[in-house]
């Protein structure tokens, strides 16, 4: 009931958004999904150092999107914060970031990459099956030539992130045994 | 006009039924319209809320391009069987998913332009944006049929018809019972009125009715009936009284006639006897025969005249049954017309008596004397009758102040020889010394009263006479009180009747009091009396003196 009400209230402040050109490539679809995740995930207040800290979508590793992600994000806002795309070359650089797309190279060790990101309210997205089993939250998959995804809700909970049930409904849920 | 002629019961019921029917129909119509309006509103609202829910649930499916998920979400609409169509468009306006599933997406290229829900002829349809956060992700189109509303309205229609008919029936039954409290007393009153006018029975009373206006009407009606009854009673009493009076008068007249007849028969018989005596004397008295014949003829003639008068009297009697005025005429006629014949008889008898004086036997002479006495009696009666007519005619006499003292003294002087040896004790108390009237009348009244007191004195005690006068209101009152024989109670009502004689041992005609009453009443006065048998009588004469 509360959900319905909040949805209703949200609809009241809707402004229409211009139609975008339909995505063509798999990568472009992923870029749109990355942006769309911002709509279905809530970050805690401490994820932002100041009130006007921008909302940052980071790319770690090789950038597969070219400028497409920048185009999508341009002018968009999340909870009043302007959205920007940052590129990081290594995990240690990552800070003030909210979504991180990790393009894992074959040589990379997932644990090593995730280690410095621990304790941050950061939504880690990747194509890698490895990463989601070691603390990543979302993994893109290609199912019947369509982009689908897996979600690890426990990892998200650990990072203090709230994922909408609607998003969870669409995803394949992954649970990882915690290593002691 | 038709309504006006309806019986009051039907009228009341029509009024109640029409009023309640109109109120019911108006109320039901108002409720029906209100229900229609609110139901349309709530239908729109329900569809809108359903749309919101579907739209909110569809955001992720749209955002992450999952038509399967969208289809699943839309398939939940199967629980809402009034939804006939639902289409989800993506943000580019292309059909994304549709319900029911057999709907082909290719046929749904047109995205609805306006948002919000509207009624079409048979459906309620409209669209709303699908938004996540502040971001528009697509459009949801919903189409609902109006079966529920139709059913609801049909149900309402049935309820309205049921309520109206049941209420009308109830109103009919209630009004049938309740109208009685108004109509019953009115109907009862109408019945009573009808019964009275049909049967002329005024003893009937209206009984129904409480303390309302109808009750008041009943009371007034009953009161009216009482008055009518009372008047009827008074009228019939008056009629009876009148009849009684006429009867009495008739009897009196018949008695008078009888007396006359007896007298005449006696005269006739005496004449016959005389004729016989004369016949016996014929041989010696030729002339007497002639005279006798003459006398006989004359007597027959007069007898015929008298018989004719008698016939006339009888005719008059019947007339008198209708009116008392004729009585006066008769009295006048009788007194006037009888005067000269009786005088003739008297003269002739005297003549005859003188002629026969020495030759009559003692018993014949006795008969002759009896004839003479009868004639005197007859004359007295006629004179009294004349008095009555005089009393009638004295109305216009001059009114003078008359001194009681003078009149009383005069009367007592006149009567002094009647007092015999025992002189009466006379007590006078004249507070009013004079009275306005005619000397003749006042004298006649006092003379009659005193004469009566003297005539009807008690043989057991000396006569004591009290004469008083005083003023009372507009009357001067004369009281004559004696200690004589008094009058028996049963005769009180007849005391003032003509020829009414209560004591027969003393001579009289029974006309004195009648004349006094007539005289005094002619002047606006009255006469009253009190009497106890063997104790005495008291007469009070009220002389009307005009407004003092």
C-alpha cells in the first residue's frame, strides 16, 4: 500500500523525457542498463561526502562504451545530483563513486580488485561471473541474444545499497557462501 | 372537479399516496442519479489506481527491456474481468506488451495522445505515463468495459422499483388505516346528519370525535341539535297548550250553549204548559187564545232565532278553535244580538204574568217565577259577556291618576249591604296612593276582587280582608288578601278562565277574574295569586306604569 502511494506521489512530479534513439549494440544496451540501475537502486546518504557531490558512474578497466555512456548520462540527475562518468585505471583510485562498471581483464584477480572497494557503498557491475561470487553485485549475461543480469542481494546489502524488488524480479538471484 | 367529488376517505388516501409517491420517486431518482455519478467517478478512480499499480510494476520491465516480465505483470489483470484491453508502450511510443496475450502487437501502432481516462460509448478507456523516479519509461493504456456499472445500475433500478412499490403498498396500507382517524369522525358526523335529515329525529347525537376540530364540530353540531330539540319541545308544548286552550274554550262555549239550551227548553216547555193551560182556559178567554197563539208563534220564532244563533255559535266555535280573536267577535255578537230578544221575552213574560196574575195556580205561578229568574240569569250572563267585550274595547281610555283610597271606599260602600251581620275586618296599607289608569277599570278590578273575597268567605270564621299597595319596579302592585274558602290547587290553572266557577253555592257567572286578567294584561300588567284551600287567597295585581 505504501509502495503504491509513493509511486503515486512520484508520478505527480513527472516531467516528460524526450525519446532516445533505440539501442543497437549489446554494449549500448549495457550502457543504458547501467544508467537504468540508478533508477532502481538507492544509495545511503553517507555515500556522498557533501550535499552537492555529483552522482558518479565509474568505469574500471578498459572502457567498452566509448562516449555512449557519457551521452546517456549527460544532463541526467539522480536525486538532484548531476550525473557524471569517471574512468578509473586501478581500484585504488576509485573514490566518490556510486556505480562501478568493472571491465575485468583476463589477467585480473577479482579479490585483488575488490579488496580496496570493500566498505564503500558502491554498486559493482561487471560481465564477470567471478566478480559476482566475490562481492560484485550485478553481472550482465547474454541470454538468447538479449542482455539479462544476475544480482547478488547479499553483497548489495553489505554495501548498504537498497535494490528495488522490481529490479530483483527481472534478475537471476545469486547467493554466495560467505568465507570465514 | 373529479377529485373534488371523491369521498373524503379516497381523497385522504389519494393525497397521502400521491405525496408519498412523489417524494419516493423524487428521492429514488436523486439517489439513482447520485449513485450513477459517484459510481462513474469511482470506476474512473479504480481504473486509474489499477493503472498506477500496473505502471509502477512495469517500470523495471520497460527499463530493462523485458516484455516477458511486462506480459506477466499485465496478465495479473485477469483478476479484473472488466479490463478488456491493456497495452504497454515503451518510451518511444511503440507497443511493448499487451493484454490479453492474443492481442497482436503489430495492430497497436497508435499510441494514445492524451492521458487520463474517459468514457466512450461502451467503454472506459485512457492512458497514463509509466515513470520510475523522475524518468518516463513508457505509457500504459487501459480499456475497461462497463458491465459492472450496467449491472450496478440494473440492480439499483430493481431496488428502486422494489422500494417504490413496497413503500407505495405500505403507504397504501398505512394510509388506509391512518386516514380513518380523520375520516371516521367526519363520516360518522355525515351519517348522523343524514340520519337526522332522513328521519327528522333530532335526538340522535354525533358521538365520534376527540378534542380536535372534528370533535369541536361534533360538539357544535350536538349543541345545535339540542337547540333544535329544545325549540321543537317548546313548539309542541306551545301547540299542546294552544290546543288545550282551544278545547277548554270550546267546552266552555258548549257549556254556555247547553245552559242556554236548557233555559230555552225550559222556556219552551213552560210555554207548552202555558199553551195547554191557555187551551183549557180557551172556552172562557177567546182573546187570550189569540194572544196565546200570538205568544206561541213569537216564542217559536224567537226559539228559531235562538236556534239559528246557536247554529251561528257552533260555526263560530269551530272558527274559535283556530283563533282566539274570533272568540271576542263571538262574544260581542252574542252579547249584542241576544240583548233585545231576551228583553222581549222578559217583557212578554211580564205582560203574560200580569195578565194571568190572579188566575194562576200556585204551582203555575212558581213556574212563571222560575221563567223570570231564568231570564234574569240570562240577562246577567249577556251583561257579563258585554263586559268582556268592553274590557277589550277600553284600551284607548284616558289614563288618569286614580286614588286607591277613594276607589276602595266607594267599593266598600257599595258592598256594605252584602256584609250581612258580620262586618269584615279590613286592613289597609296603601304605600302607593295613586295609580295611572282609567277609573272604570280600577274600580272594576277592586270591586271584583273585594266582591270575590266577600262572596267566597269562609262560613267558619269572620272575613278578614287585607288591601295593600306598593311600588315594585315599573309596576304599582295591588294586593287583596282574604281568609276565605281559598281555591283548590287543581283549579289554580283554570282560575282565570271565562265562566269558570269554582264554588257553586254562591251565585255568579264566573267572569269577573277573566275580565280583570284581560283588563290588566291589556295595559301591560299582570295578575298573580296564591291560595290554599280553606285558608284564603291572595291576589296581586300589577299595574304597569310605564318606564318610571
